[in-house]
């Protein structure tokens, strides 16, 4: 930090005390924003905690011997036809909680209802568990937050949109995570140094 202040002082032609005061203000503001973000995340996490009554109701549904029929019926209210495909896609989506989740590729001719099928299933995935994109660049997934994708559903609209990210998607399935080393400038010294980025899986 002191080296940065000296460098900034020389570069800007300002007294070191001025730089130090400004850097202190920036750090305080960053700490305030970080604290606010952490509180917001905690509030969101708390908001999705089930009550005992809700948990009991959910367990009753899961124990229903006609659970599959009920799922198919509910999916039928969202989109018509494709019963087997809808159920397969839904099972893949809920498999996100497993240590070895499923991955699917939906193929069909143009205007055959592929998007409506996928949209129907994804509408049943909680927002906090879903990452849905039109396309993904080759390096994007490597720079996701460390636990951002863990046990989540990752959906890409078209095969073309996922072409550049094919390698990363394959690793997420086979290795259950990503690890990349990249170079960047050190904020204090300005020198290039290696940074490691880790993204935990698994992902459905």
C-alpha cells in the first residue's frame, strides 16, 4: 500500500498525505459496500428458508406414490405435448442437487416447440438456482464466482451460443469444476503476476 501511495504521489504530483487520505476514503467506501452486499446476500438466503409447515407439505408431496403423474400434470399446464421429453428435462433440472447431475441437449427441427419445452421446465427452477443465457463466450465460465454455479442449472439457448464454451462445459460435467491460471497486474506494484480462478461444480 505504501509503495502504491509513493507511486501515485509521484505520478500525480500530489503530497503523499493527500493520496493516503483519498485511498483511506476509497477503502472505507469499499468496506461499506461489501458489508451492504453481504447483508443483502444473507437476507436473500434467509428469505428462502422453508418453514416447518412448508417442509412438511413438501415432504408429503415427495412421498406421494403418484408424484410423477403430478409433475407431468403440472408441466402439461405450462406447455402441451412432449410428455416424456418434459419429464426428462425436469428430472435433469432437479438433479442439480446431486453430486453427479444430469446434462441434456434438446434437439428438434425449427419451430417444433423446443424453446417452449425448455422454458416450461426452467420456469419451475428457483431463480437463485438458475443461470440462463443466450450465449456464453469461451472464457466466461472460468471467471464465474467460486460457488456461483455449484448445484445450479446452467442453460444455453442454442448450440451455436455454447460452441465457444464447449471445453468449459465439458470440464464442468466431467471434472465437476474449473480451474484456470491467468496473468494480471498487481494493484500495488504494477507487475504482472499469476492469478488462480476456481469455479466449483457440479452443474446440471
